[in-house]
């Protein structure tokens, strides 16, 4: 064949690649690993290359043979056999294979691709003298592409190389997220999803178990590092902390595994994500098993690199060590007929010579025999007819991915052949021209991108925009205590659920060890407690929120509820406060109503008594007009409880403010007027003028009391203008919402009571001054006693009101009770004795009985009072005939030496000084000015009596 310029360039490139890696290749060859240099060649019109992990990685490159590697080789062989036997696919074309052992080492795999696969395209021999054993002579052939590899580390290195030659590669187990980058790996495909989805499934499982503290152990290669990177990113997004992250070094020793297990044991995390391949996972679990209880302490979460592949038959790994392990594998199922296919293979080398050169070693491993005669270990020699025991063999479900990878090339080739050969069987001339070039492989790339076919188990297989397989994972759970009669420990991996569309669907319950595990750094805080994070986000102490605080959505802070809201029972949010108010049904309301009702009934009874006996001496002597004025004020004051305890409305607020201010004002204005009248009569030092005499009459006194009330009316009106009545919701304490009238539960309430309190003080002072009036006029003594009691009540009210800002209902009740007690004091002390006399001692309710009361010395004090009062009120002016007045005065009653001396001093001048007339008689009465002459007439003492005294 003529060598073109392109072929020469490729040959030069291959030599450059080989030369640059010659030392590494030589190191690999120097290990004299015969099995690692073997390859399987099956001739055919079109070859599909396969990168198989037949041997595990070891300290000397290739180590023991692996179960999954042999199964992968035979799965590809079975699929090629089925396709060659099927005339409906690639009619007239026989497929062949060339499979090499990567030993799960990227440098070794790269060397084998350069030496054994690429030269077939251009008929270039790169075989070195280091190769051992007979090598087949492989002619130049059409290469469709490469199936493999198993591990991401190998696939990445090989993909970088194949990218140069535009040769497509379909991997069956490589899941590194890096391989989804189509700018770097344009010709790389895989039938399995990226580890980004696997990590998402793992973190979703951890989150679903309410775990937030995990450890991660990963291989220090592309597969493990990239998987750990994605796990870390997703864990941070979902508030899951990584307690410890431990990389497994390349070519690890037993001490490395022991160190890793010891380190993760020091953490609180029970869940451990083990992102590695089977061999390293097995060694790590064995190290945990040797540490006693360490193995049972963990819940192992396995990646697809080892899930459902352990324990291996001769590894020494106990089922109890794996108990509770949860594994994630791409959604695969067992391949029909694969068990029969493999168990029917024998150790006899067939006519094809190099078909599966590793199968004899596999038989020796399974049947505990040796391929060589006289084995140093004392093993028997394997017979040619030996095969795999069907009773102990169970193929791995992940072989479905191997089969689908091969079928992807088969279907792409079939479409390519149909289009380029016009549906004619066999290789047409157009395709034969591609021999010795990479054009067939390059031309298959668009067909692979758009392919969609039915896989080996009937599932639809196609590639997404990143040329990855569907993101579907089986969730497996290892139950060491299962007694389902399994013949192999591998069968104890049960299918519990599936991860699909970023969510988990469970088919079966997980083992008790998983459901009872708690992989957390700190236990969740109870209701009403927030996390106070310490060194890590997942490690915290629980802080109790205050009464008015709820726990934030992220659970890390206590947030105060806004005004008018209170935390719900679980303290997860705020709810509106129930609004309370002082009502008739409350304890405070009932107390106010009872006191007020009793007061109203008493006021009505007193009023009825005074009206019924209005013409009697006691009622007249007490000044009935002012008494009714005071009773009206008492009645309004008692009515305060209706307004105070009613449902707060604008109308009730207006009424409350009026009753609160006007009622006490009317009551104390009448009492002050009565007190002033007595003061004018008994404390004046001159003869009463006509104007003064008119003032002490009933009409002017009512007008005077009314004018005092009008001052309060004006003040209240101004108060209404400045602060209009309104209903307001108060929040006096945490968790309390109280509806009441504005300015009726706070200090502004006292504004309306200032004026009544001033009247109380004035009235108290005047009553004190007038406490020594004659017994007949000692009503001021009762007024004074009432005022003293009232002052005590109000002084007790103010501290209670001011120092109790949180209980507004009690404030309202205190105000109502204070007013009620004040009115009750006046009603009882001022009107009680008179009503008692009127009702139970009618003989004392006559004019004769009233004016005949004697003092302690037997002198009718009322007559002396009448004489003094008559003297003051009978003088018309200062220029009257004083002698006639004196003569008339000398005719007055003089009883005792003390009274006679006072009368003599009063007759010496027109302006006789007025002195307090004292009498200690316990009985009293009160005459108005108009009634004094009548009292004089009833004295029954003539002028001669007065003359004889003088």
C-alpha cells in the first residue's frame, strides 16, 4: 500500500509519542508482567478495540486478576458473537476485536494503545522486544473505535490521545465529570452518567436520612478527586458538613488504610462515603475490620466503583463489616444468558488461538488450581475441560453497560454501512478505501451523537448533549442478616430504590442499621431553640429563644416577632396576637359592675329618701338643693363602670371620658360649695353684707357649683379637640394585645382627674379649718372625714396606676374602683347618718328636736348659734342705730359666763369680731340663712330673759 503524507505524519507522531514515553513504557515492561502484556485478537472485517481492566493495580503494575475484568471481556465476546450471527445487522460483515489489559494504570494503558491498537490503522508495527509470549500477526484493518476504559483515570489519558486521531471512544464505567467537557473530549462517549449525578444521588440520600455530618474517603486519582469535589460542592449547598476527607494514595499500603480508618473513627460522623474502586474499597474495609468495632460503627456509602462487587470470595471480608452499606450504581440489570455463556467456557484453547488469553488464569483463581505443572504453591494443575462452577458464579449487573457500549458501535456502524453501501451486504468499495486510515472511526462520530437504540435489556440507550448516559442509579443496600437463601454474599445487596430525575423512589425498606443511624455532629434543636454554630456549620449548641422570639428558617437565630404578633407553638413563625379587652364577663369587669351597681342602688335609695322627706327639718337643715346636686354627681360617678367595661368604640370612649371627668367634678363642686357656705358664716369677722347674704342662699350656691363644673367642661372640650377619642390596640407586655380607648389606660388619663383632685384638696383644707363649728353646723366634720378618706383612696390609686403599666385591664379596674370608692365614701359618710335618723329616729327629725339639742353644759347651742347668725344677718349697714341693735342684742339668750362675755363684746361696736363657736355635742344640724329667724321664734325665750342675764 502506498504511504501517503498523512500516513507518514501519523507514523512520525506515533514514534514521537513512544519516544517521549519510552522510559515509562520500559519501566512497565521491566516488571515482566506477562499477563499484563497479553491481548485478545479476533479477526474481522471491522475491529472494535476494547480496554479491559483484567488485572487490578498493584505495587508491580499488574496484580491479581479481577472478576469484573474477565466478565467484561466475555460480555464483549458474547455481544460480538450475537452480532455476527445476526444477518439483520451489518449483513455480510464480520466484526472482530482487539482487547488489551489496562491493569487500571493510565500509563500502562496508554502504552498498550500506542503499541497495540493505533498501529493497526496505518499498518505500523510498534511492538518492542519487551513483549512476552507469542503475539498474533494482525493485519491492517478498519478500526471503528474503542470501547473503554473502566476507570476514569485511564479513560482521560486515552481520550486525550484518541482526540488527536479523531477516534471515538465509548466507556462503560468511567464517570468522571471532567469527561463531560466536550471542548476537551469531543470524541468521548459513555453509556453511564457523570459522577455529578452520582454525587447528587449520594448527597440526596444523606439529606433524606436527616444526616448532616459525613466523612469522605476517595481515591487520589481523577475518578476519586473529581467525585469528591462534586460531593463537597453539593454538601455545602445542602448544609451538610464533611467531618473528614481522606484521600487514598496511589499504591497504598496497609498502614495507609489503617491510618485512614483511625482518623475517621475520631470524628462523630457515622456515615462514610467511599468513592473508590473495588480493590481499594476492599482493603479499607479490611483495615476497619481488623480494628474490631470500627467496621460496625460506620454506614458505608459506596460509589459505583465497588458497590455490589464486595465481598469478594477470597478477600476475607466479613458480611458483618459491610452490614448496612448503601451502594449507588448506574441503573443496570443482569444480562440474560450471560451466566450460561461464561459457565460453558472451558480452559481449552480453541482454534482461534488468542481468544481471551486471561481465561485460564481466571479458571485457576476460581478453581484453586495452577496453569503450570509443578506449581511452587503445591496447587494442582488445571484441566483443559475445567470451567466456572455455575453454583457459585453470578455475573455483575454492571455488565449491561459493557454490552450497551459495544452495541453503540454496532448500531452506528450499521447506519453508516447502510448509508455508504446503499444497503448492500459486506464491505463495499467505498468502505474498503478507508482501510489504512482513521476515516471510518472519524465518520462514526456524528452517528454516535444522534444514535438511539434498544440496549441489551430492552432499555433505550442514547447520549445527552454532553454525550453521557441517562442519570439513573440503582440504590442498593447490603443486609448481612438476610436469610433469603443466597448462595453468594454478593446477592445480599438488595435493590432498595432508584434515583431518577433528581429524586429518590424507594422500593424496599432499608436495613435497621441504616434507619437507626444518626450521622450528625449535634442533635437537632427542639422547638423554640436555635442553633448557635460553633466551629463548623453542622456543630452547634441549642439556644433557647425568648418568649417573643421564633426560630429563623435556617434555624440559626432567634428572631423577635413584630409588634402585635406572637410565636406559634412550635416557634417556627409568628401569628397574630389574640386581642383582649375588659368585658362584662371578665373578673375585673364583674368586680366593677358589682361595686358600681351597689353604689347606684344606694344613690337611688338616698335620693328617694330625700325626696320623700324633703320638707322635714333634717333635709331642710342640710341644704337639700346642694344635696341633690351632690347626689347627681355621685350617680354619674357610679355609672363609670358601664363605660369602662363596655366594648371599646368611639362612642364608649367619649362616654368614658365624660363620666370620668364630669361625674367627680359635679360631686366635689357641690361639696366645696357647702363647705364654703359654712366658712363664710362662721369664719367672717364682720357683719355679712347683703351681697354675701344673697350668695349663701340656695340659688346662687347652685350657680356657683355649676360654674365650677363648667370649668371642667371647657377643659374636657379642649381635650377632645387636642386628642380625639379613638380605639387603640396596646401592647403593654410580651404576648399581650389589649384593645381599649386611647388616653384611658395611660398617664393622659390623669389629665381629666387633675381638676377634681384640686377641688378635693381645697375642700379638704376648708373642712379642716371649719372643723370646730357648733354642733348644729358640724356637717363640715363629715365633709372633712369624707375628704380625708378620699385623699387616702386617691393617694393609693396613683401608685397602683403608675407602677402597673403591663396589666391594662387592672389599670382600668383600678380607675373605676377608685372613683366608685370615692363616691361611696361621700354617700356613706355624708348621707348615711341623716338617712339613718330620718328612717329609724323620726322623733329627731322635727324642728323642735333639732333646735333643742343641748351642749354638754345644758345650753341649747343652736340657740346661741341662731343669736349670733341673726345678729350678723339683721344689720342692714354699718350706719344703723347701734344702740337699738345693742338693746335688741341684749335681749338675746345668754347662757353661761363664756357666752355672755362674747355677746357683750359683740354689742360694743357694729363690727363685732366673729369667733368660732365650739360645741362638743355629738349631734349636729345645719340651718340655712332663711331658717334662722324661724329657729329664733322656736327658742321660747322672751326679752325679759335676756335682760335678766345682762
